[in-house]
C-alpha cells in the first residue's frame, strides 16, 4: 500500500510517499480502508519534533529518540472496514467508520489497523468521508476541555483561536450546550465563525480581549497562544481559563465520536475544510499548515488504485 513516511525528524521535505506493507488485523483489530485523512498542527509538531521543554524528554522517549518510532503520521481518518479480526464484534466489513488514532498515528496511508476498542465509531450515512475525517481531533479536544472547564448552559464563553480545527468545533459545541459565544479570530474569519453560531466576534489584530470591558465565565484558548495572566481582566468572578497548551493531553473517547456523529447526522455540527490535497501531496499540506493560518481543517483524500495497493 501507499503511505506518507517520515523517516527522520525535520521539515516537510523529510516526508515522502512510499510503498509499505499492508497491515493485517489481529484478533481484536479492524482493518480500515482509508478514504480521507487530515494534516493537523499536531502532525507538524510530530514531524519536526517540537515539544514543550517540560515534556521534551518523555516525548522523545515515547515517539522515538533519533527518528519517529511510527514513521507514518496522521491521527484522523474516515473510511470503510475491509476486514476484522476473529474476536471483533462491533464492526463488520463494508461499514463506514471514522476514527482518531491518537499517538498510534498511521492515518497517512491507504490502510490502517485499529483496535476495536479504540476511538472509532460508525459514520453518519449523510456525511462524506472528507467531512467525517476532519471531525475527531477538533471535536474530541473541544469536548475534553469543556468538560475540564465545566461548561454550563447560559455561561458567557470566549473561544480564542476560533477559526482553527479546535476553535471551529468549540464554537459549535459551546452553542449546542447553550452558551453565549464570543469568537476571537482575524477579521477575515468573522463570517465563518458567525455562520457556526458565534454571537460576537473580536479581531485579535485590532482589539485586546482583556481591554474590551467584557467578562466571561469561561475562556478557552484553542490554539495555545494566550495565557490566564493576559486574559485575567476578561475573566468573570470565579471564571475559568483553559488552554490546549500545557494542560495535559486531551482524553480521547469513542463515545465522543458517537456523540459527534449524532450531531453531524442531525445537521447540528458542520465540518470546516480549508484545503484538500491528494495523499501524494501531504508534504505540501504540511508546508501550508505550518504557516498557522488555516481555517478549520486541511484534508487529504486517499484514492485507491489496484487491489492491495
């Protein structure tokens, strides 16, 4: 099968399209024929090995000391179950699924094996593979941090970095849970975040959130570029500041994917896709994502040729 392989840490030039062995599912695994995957900021960090100093040593030991232990990156995918192991009960060949492989990576390929109890769920019938593939990372991350911040109906919520993968999911989910949502992004993305349900929008290039005079019950930094100290004046009494940076890895749960699938099926959650690249152009996608200006998600479509490849 074809896969994008990262043989060493470095720039996007380090990753290449190669033929590798097609995986075979073990007893408790499903083999997924991937039709769409994504390139996230996390993929870029993993490729270049950019880690906070506090986590540098453990992450190096986990991911690989001199090169990636798992050379096929990619954490989000959508596709069809092609085969299942002898003990698999939840999934059958031919079913459409989407998944988050997490630290196991492996999604930048034509096929991947996942455990039946991994973060994998059935896709809604009315959702395309490209749309579903762009949901798991942003959606589950936003859900994790909203649980962490104990989001409640009626609260005033500010989402910093509202136009990214996590941010676009956070705006929609906060509205679904009954919050009043203010989105912080550049002015060119106002129409986007308001189409997702934001009640207000602030252009961070022109206005300091802390100096607007408004206060929020929950401030969620969805891109890790702010801090509690910088936002302190914008926090209401007993308000909470949560961020994707340095507050631990988001807990990934299969039930979150099932919940998001229900929202997608009912039209209450939509995917934001900025650009699409074929699998062979994933290196170009890395260059684009590294610029830090993507809106929502960058998707890679996986076209299958001859059987087995």
